[in-house]
């Protein structure tokens, strides 16, 4: 299956902004549009953004 929309978000200690961005993408894109969001977490802190991958199957979480 081809993906209609592919987004990569690189994050560094900005959990609130990234969470808002992902939620906004999910809310404002058509349900019929297939999407893949790659979330790259460069922070030293715990994997706090990994919960977005658990909440949304369209999100792939990568910890660096």
C-alpha cells in the first residue's frame, strides 16, 4: 500500500510541542489519507515520546 503523506519530526527535549504537532496532524488530515509519521527522539531523557507510537499506529518511534 502506498502512503499518501510521510512526515519526519526530529525532537530534542520538546515533548509538548511534538505531542501537539502529532495530534494536530492526526486531527486535521483526512481519515482516508494514509500517513506515516517518523518521530526521531534525540533527547537524553527517558523515552517519553514513545507513548505517541502506542497511541497512534501511524507513528514510528526512533530513539537515538
